């Protein structure tokens, strides 16, 4: 029988999820601009969930996951807006293209470690950005691609703010469930061993290179899904969407929410997306207030907000 002393921590662990449900529920009731802001936050949550698989679970570093979001997003945008494909098969092909690219670049890149891996992946992101700018016959360069249809299956299209919010909430829930299952699986335990010590993991018979590549591919798949969702929600895409700004924002979300936690990506995406709206009344001092709030969060919750509500984070 579970003792009463062990029940409160388990209930406390639900608080990040209850917070997310409350925010999404409020946006769904209010609709309009609030629904749009939260929708973007949920798209970021998908991306950061994938980033967390590689950086949090496997303790690797990548500044280039935006490249795979760009491949997924542009792949889906070109196929639907230019060639008239339906969104769902276009998204699937865009994600497949991102996975193929991740496999090609990941095998040599993951031989690097530490800051060398960080610089190598950053180069991948920068190269992909330049391709989206220069390959104008396909990407339209800085003009971007417009006229991208909303997500839909068959004749049904998700066009309303609330409809898109519900769709994205379901996708995020599925991604979080997948992350939780991965963490508890044999694969997740192998990643934990790799994160602790690659040498020790190798001594235990774990194929470190293989598991790192698998984590990289999973992260790329989540990134491509996020990129595809973005283009169909907004109906437009340009190179700036997947530039360095995305790298900075998603890293901030990951560390504010809690790297290595399942709820962290969602909590971080919501907090970092909502803070600028909270400080909008400060006008000229909005950026200053936003930066100060982020610094305070990182000082008083160095492991992220979600870690405050997990037994591991409090220990």
C-alpha cells in the first residue's frame, strides 16, 4: 500500500501539466490573439521536446536542430503550395526528408564531442539557412512562400483558431507521452548511461554511437514536425522563421522549463511565449523586464521550473 507521505510529491508532479491545461483552456475560451500566442507556444513545445531528447536525455549539444525544422517546413510548404499536394502526405514526406538529412550529417557530426559538436551542428543550421535564402527557384528566398493551405485530412481543414489550438494540443500531448515512454524504455535507460559517461556506457556493452545517432534522428523528426505544423498554421514561411532566433528562443525554453524533464519543454515554451505579453504594459522597458524575469527564473530555478515539481529536481 502506498503510504500517505508519498502521495503529495506525486500530486505536486502534476502541477506543470495542470498549468499547461489551464493556459490552453483559457486560450481556447478567449480565442483570438490569446489562442494564436498559445498555438505558437505549442509548436515550439513540439520542437523543444525533440531537442530535450538529444540534449536532456542523452546530454549532447546541438545548435542545428533548426535545420531540420526548416527541411520539414519548407518540404511541406513547397509540396502543398507549389505542387498542390494535400498537407498530410506533404508533412510526412517533409519529415522523411529531414530524417534522411539528419542521418547523412549526423553520422560524421556525432563523432565530435563537447563544443566541437556544438560548432559542427551550428554550421549545419547556418548552411541550411543559406540554402533557403539562395535556392530562390524553390524557396522564393527572402520573399518566402505564401498560400500554404491549413492542415486538413481530405475535405476537412482546420481553419479556426480554436480548431488549430485543439489540434496542436493533441499533438503536444502525443509528443509528451512519447517522450515519457522513451525515458522509461530500454532505449531511454541507455541514453541515461550515455549521458552519465560514454566510457562507462561503452564498458557496459552499449553502442554509444548508435544510440546518439538514434537520439539525433528522433530530435530531428520532432523538429521537422514542428516546422511542418508552423507553415500550415501560419500559411507562410521565410528563411527568418528557422534562423538563429529560433535557436536562441528554443534553448531558452528548454532551460527555463527544465532540461531532462518530460514536462519541461511544454512549460518552458508556454512561459517564454507568455512573458513578453505579460510585460507588454511596460512599453519601452518591455525587453528589460523580460530579460530580468528570465535571469531570475534561471537563478532561483537553475534546473528549470518543471524540476521544482519532480522528486529528482528537488533532491
